[in-house]
């Protein structure tokens, strides 16, 4: 009697093109692995999980999904990306980690929040210096212009380009309880956004941040010199192994032939065909299918649950 097929579950949000394409790709290969949408209605303690692998595309926005996935890991399911680590990352720690790894990165300062939730009183903030030493931070970052953006999150939300102190204060005053980072602006002449799958497959794509979304990916397979392409791919692999991500997007701003890692903690990268174009969309379908099938069948070593940073430095 044939053995029962391994199952891959997909947790999704509003994206419409990648999930069905991925499920069809896995199922048509007929390798003893089937993919399907996860269906949930509540989870009991140590409830057995039927999936060998779950692809998580939405738990960053749905707390119940995140708690479900942590129990799934406890039951032996491989989750892409690991929910324990993707819950813990932030852009400032990532900047510090890359600095230790020797990967070129924009200088970064993490700031106290502008505001706090109800119930936080002045006495709870006695460890904070007031006012914030803005001039010292600006000098460390090399002067204006600067980028102000959240320490967590993505989707280009609450990202400000700052040209002077007044603009900085105005933007900071709009950030509420968000913890923000202030970052050196790289006046780039080339820009690459790398789709990273399985800590081994990296596709650098020309990315135009001045175009309206979703038309920022530019079809140009020769926008990087071979040497620069290889360096960016090497650094992207190193970044993903250090962060423990099997699904990520890493952005590099290139100035005078030198790449600077700008944004590299995107554990739910955009996979939609409307932005990736028909030219690049097959990469995220096929490579994610390769990864998840091999993980389900035990043919690929799973990502470390906790990256061993000392071994990478």
C-alpha cells in the first residue's frame, strides 16, 4: 500500500496570485506531497499538527495564526519562516548584526518612542534622556538627508525622508507609540531587491523606489556587473543564514559600485505577479515549491531554529 502523502499547508492574507500558483506547482509534481490552504477554528494545547511544512504569509498581522504556528513547531512541523525568530527580529538588531558580519550597511540609530500607551507614567521613563540628543545622532549618521522608519514592520509604511531638523521633528511627532530608527541615507545610483528562498536561491531584481507601487520591479537581467551581482548574492545568503530566514527580501542601495544593505528583514516578501511581473514571478513559485517539497520529504536540512551568530562572525 502506498504511503500517505506529506502535506504542506499555506496560511495567506489578501494576496491572490502566488498561493494558488504555489499549490498547483506542488501538486502537479506528484512527488508524494500535497499542498493546500490551512483551515483553522481554534487550537487545543499540544494539538497534533497534520502538516509537515507550513508556509506563513500572514501571521505577522493575525495574532491567533502566530500562536497556532508556535504550537505547530512544538509538534514537529517546519514553518517557513520560523515564527519564534520572525517574531523577534527588528531593523536595529539587523543593522548591528550586519555590522558585526562585516556587510556594508547604512549607519543606524534606534530612538525612544514619541508616545506611550495609556498607563505608562512619567516615572516609568526615568531612564530616558530628555530631550533626545538629536544633533549628536545626526552627526553620527553623517548629516542630512536621513531616513526615519519603524524598527519593526514593512510595506513601506511610515517611512520618511528627512532633509532638516524641522522635518525630523514633524515626522517624529507623527509616529505615536512606534519605535523608530533613524538611518543614514545612501544617495544610490543603482538599487537591487533580492528575492531569497531557502538560504541558497537569490534573485537580484532592479528596483525603482521612485515608481508607484506595484510597478517598482524593472525587468533588466544585466543591471549589475557580474562582480557586483556575485557580491550581492553572497551577502544576501549570509544575511539569511544569520537571520534564520528561508523566505525573505534583501534590498541593496549601490553607490559608486559599493552595495549597502538597506532593508533585509522582510520575512513575508511580496510575491504577487502584478509587482514581480510575469518575468520574475515563476522564480518564487518554483523555488518555494522546491524548498517546501524537499523539507517535507526530509531532503533538505531545515533552517536552524536559532541562528548561531558566533559561528558566522
